[in-house]
């Protein structure tokens, strides 16, 4: 069984909304201003994160969009959640009881100051290429990957104690 889920947050003037796979919009607090961005790699394996970024950017370029820039804070947010999903052995954007239960809490924890943010998660794909292909074959995930409003990316994969890979992409556009 292979799973995948999508989540988006976009800040607009005074309101922000979180969308989870087709659920209704939910208000979320606007994060406090913080530091800038930078390149980096971080995941269960930095080469896996690099592969996820590369395959994602290849898909964007094929669709006439600019490549996303790797961001060290988004890489860290991705690593945090990949570790949580693997630890709880649960594919979900929100994990009650986890240290950083929501996408917003993870982005705030790493100090990413965003205007837009989104994440794609997947479970049990056997390679970075397979994970990106799975996301590209799903309308919601594809929409995140091909969203021209998103300019930066973080990615990670962490294996559970059973050896199952948990994949994540975290996208953003800084304020």
C-alpha cells in the first residue's frame, strides 16, 4: 500500500487558511516574523533530499515553471515531520501528541517566515523518483509542485523501525 496526502497554507492580507486534501478552509495564526532563507540539505539522507528536489524541479521545468530553490529551514521542517511520521508510523499532516503536530508548528519551529506554504507527504514509495511520480499523478500534490506562487522547497525521507520510508516535500514562498 502506498499513500500520499497534500496540505497548503496561504496567507492573505489579514486572513490565512489551511487546506487539507479538499477539506474546508480553517483559520490558522499568522507566524511571527523571523530570519531569512538559505540552501541546505537535510533528511534521513541528504542525497535523498537532493534527489527529491531534483525530480521535483525537473517536473516544474517540463511544465514551464522555474526551479524551486532549496531552503535550509524548509529542509529542517521536512526532516522534523518525516521523523515524526516514521516514529508514529503514521502518514498524516497532523499528528496529535507529536512535538510539532501541524505543518504550521513545524514551519514556525524552524523560523521560516512565509507568505505561502504547502506540503506533500507519501509513504512506502521505494525511491525519490517513485515518490515524486506518485505526487505528480495526484491532482492535489501536482498542484503544490506546479504552484507558481511557491519558490522554495525542503524535502526529506526517514524510515520507520519497520524500514518503511516516509517522504515529505515542504514548499514555501518567503514574505
